[in-house]
C-alpha cells in the first residue's frame, strides 16, 4: 500500500512539473537541431544529471546497482538499448515523447489517448509474444 501511495504522489508531482514546463525530450532535441533553441533541452539535461546522481546514491542505500544497466549480461544491455531506441523512434513518428503524450492525454487530447492505448498494447504484445520468442533463441 505504501508503494502505491508513493507512486501516486510522485506521479502527481512529475505530471504537474511536466505540464507546467512543457517538458518533451524529443521536442528539445528537435528545437535544438532546427533553431538552436535550448529551452526544452534543459529538461533533458536536468533529467540526465538527476539520473546520473540518483542511481549511484540509491545504490549506496540498497547495496545493489539500480537502473537499466544493473545486469552485466551483454544481451540484456543490448536488448534494453534496442528497446529504448524503438520506443524513441516510434514516439518521434507519433509526434512526441511518451512523457509528453501522458501529460497531453491527461489534459483530454484524444490523439494522445490513442497513442497511449497503442503504447500499452505494444507493451502487452511484447511481454506476451515477443519476449518468449527472444528468450527461446537466447543461450
């Protein structure tokens, strides 16, 4: 129960901050490349610095390596990177990053709601079908 309440509180805080700051990682990179505007890019930089500091600090408290590269297995790391690339690529084709789509869906934008339905259906499809196929062919 404590984890559910903590998740809800952190989600509300992150949602509020994301909505107020218009944070979008894809938009920040796009704006920087096209017009050299760094306003949205600041959110990406702040996120990266926070993760860079928070993961080692959390590791001190838990005694383990948290984060996506906690495993030293090369195949796991490659699949994590490939999955992240896939989410980023298809989110860019859908005109935005997943975090921004969550914020827009909570504001009632129907196209963002449809994006999230597809996003969650893709996650179910991956864990139900694709993951089993990948694990069958791995050593």
